[in-house]
C-alpha cells in the first residue's frame, strides 16, 4: 500500500507539473493576484464556517462526543488529510487519535476510548458520504444542459451508483455485521503487536455496542447527513466566490456542477494524497465546458489548496501543542487508579 501511494503521489506531482508548465506559471500567479488579500481572507473565512458546520453535523449524529470536540476533531482530521503527505485513510487515523485525546468544554463529557472514537468517526464519515451522493447528483443535474459534458456525467453517475451500493453495504456491516467485524479483528490481530492484538480483540464487543447505539437513532443520522449536504452546497458557494474574484462569472449552479463533479472524481482517487494532480486536472477539464480559461481553473485549484493550508497548518500546530501538553500532564499526574478511570467498560469489568 505504501508503494502504491508513493507511485500515485509521484504521478500526481508529475501531472500537476505538466499542467503548470503547459499553462505557464506566470499566468497562474497573475490569476491568483486578482483576488487580493481581502478576497483570500473572505474565502478562508467561508471555509471556516463550513468546517464549523461539519463539526455540527458530527455532533448532530453523535451528541455524546460534545460540540467542541466534534468541531475540533473534525478540523484535525481534515487538516491531516489536506496538509500531510498521506492518503485520506491516514487523515482518518489521525482524526480518531484526536477524537480520543481532544478535551471538551463540558465536565459531563469524559475522554473517549478508541472503540467509541472509531465508531463516531465511522458514523460521521458515513453521513458525509450520504450527503455527498445527493450533492453530486444535484451537480450532475446542473451539468446536463452543457454540451460535451457527457464525458463526465455518465462516468461520475456510474461511480456514484457504485458508491451508493458500497455505502449501503458499509451501513449494513455496521448495523448487522458483528461476525464480519470480529473476523476482520482476528485477521488484523495476526499482523500487529501482541499487546495491541489483545486490546483490539477484547474491545470488539464494546465497539459493536457503540455502533448499535449510534445507529439506533435514525433521525439523528438523517439530520447529520442533511447538514453535510448543506455544507457541500456551502463549499460550492465558496467555489462560486473564488471564481467571481478570479474574473470568471458562471453563476451559482455552474459552481455547484463543477464542485460536485470534482468532489466525485476526488472521492474515486482517495488513495492519492491530497488528490495531487487529480484536483487540478478535474478543475481545468470542467472549467473548459463552462468557458472558464484554463489558467483561471488552475488558479482556482491552487487557491483551494492555499485555503486548506492556511486553515490546516494552524490546526495541526494547535493539536500538536495540545498533545504535548496532555502527554506531559499524564507523566506527572498518572496514578494507578487513573488507569482504570480511562478504561473502557470491557476492560474495567475484567480488571474488577
């Protein structure tokens, strides 16, 4: 998997370099300079509002996590996926770690152990994909009127159909796949350290119980998916604002079409870290059908990356500071009784 990720990263970098060389880097930077500092801050501010909405969506589906922890952990997960040289799977792992260690503003909410953290992250990702499927379908409807776009419409529509089937199977596995999950845990247990193996297998019942608890409230799951859909539409609004500032006037529905199809293409390339090269090619190709100049489309992609870095780097830095503070505090204040307080119910019952 590491070799494949490295190869895909290099291919993405080569594709990005080729596109920039073909267009001319000077034209790209001139397009970027059109928006100015104020325009860039407006784009960053709009994305921050969307990030808060993503945390609210998570909290809506999983209120036990707490609102602050949901917003902060979601920000860390997205920042890791956008800024670090990992695939989206790596960002999810860091997001789970952040969910376990992130403090809360309420004294009623204690720290989460990994079974609950993994369960809530899985449910949040599921509701996000549900919202994304609806968003991409809306984008495809907006795309139907443009001649030549069938090159994107039918492949993306087919991909969304497969994604819908996949997410349906994923949901079924979460709700009724206890046996399959235990088999997967045993398989993974044979390939990890003995201490982790015991922890993984012993906590599978707790993990499944957490999933059952979350999926027992379909209204909350539906509200989380609906808020995610509004956040996807908010992302299209940020794309529309970016294009307006860059000098391309295609309207909000055009921005929905471009953003939705690009998101669908990027979802299919989740193994490529930060969708390097894939995002740029998709924006340039789709912009062509809306009469957007290629350098502006590439400027839009680079502007999106600059926005993600401007948000992601401070988020990762703050999380690292929080982690260091927590580890130092743990070394100085850990007592024998503290360990039992942080254990999950299965481990606590065995210890007693």
